[in-house]
């Protein structure tokens, strides 16, 4: 029903932003990530929205980017994941990092979000792992690669990145076998993830 809101930011508090449009203040529940991206109160802001209809209430959620909006909608489509849990997850992980956690089957990182236990984290991974595309992983892979030192070869960096995502060294080395040593690290990681997914 509502795709986005553009108006004046008049109030913020944890997990909440209020945007005034045409004299009406719209209460948008949101993530800590979105709150950190908002301008000062009194300035114009655009939030991409999702209207959640439940018995006796209409809840409006707002996000600074369409990527976060899409990630929220994807998460609440998982059995057992409500809006509160989805906001908690996206307050801890960007959409790109979330995609990497799912691809790497990293349930432990997902459980850092309040209210997300091991079983729920595993369900999120199970239900979403086949819905990811290579494009979903690109930003997160860049983040991982950027955190690695520059004093090793591309291959060593890619192996280290895959190990950091939860794979063992044998899996990582096997997945990267045959690649040119001068291949950019982020391309190696993407290739490795695709190969490991087929193992």
C-alpha cells in the first residue's frame, strides 16, 4: 500500500522514526542501521516502507535503502520470523552481510540478534539459502575481502576469507583449485562459494 515516505524527520528513538508528510506524522518502526543513516531532525528524509497488517493493528516499517526493505520482507517470509526479530537481525547485519551468513550457513552470527535462537537461525538459513543470487553476495564479499591484510597472495586471502565464513581450509582450497593466482580476491571468494554450495 505504501511504497515510500518523503517528508520531515521530526522524531527518532531506538527502533523508531517519525516522518511528517502533509501535516501527518507517520510512525515507522525501523532498524538501528537505518537510524544511523538518517539526517538530523528537521531535515527531509525518504524511507522505503512496508505495511504489516495484523489483527487490530496496522504497523508501518521504514528503511533507508531498498536493499534493507527487501531483506526485511524476505526475513518475515520465513516461518517463525516476526517483524521484531527481522529488525533485530538487520540492526546487527547489513543485507549484504546477512546474505553472506546465509550462504556460509553461519547460524552463530545470526544468533547475535536479540530474540534469535539457534533453531530460528538454522531455519532462516534452510529456507533462504536457495533464494540467494550471486548479486546478493557481492557487497558482503567486498566487506570480507577488505578486512583481510594485503601482505598475502590473492589465493591466501581468499582461503582465509572462506575460512572466516565457517568453511575449513580443505573445503576452501578445493573450491579455489585451478583459479589463476592473479584473479581478484572478491572474484575468488564468489567462485569458491558457488563451488562449495555444490559440494
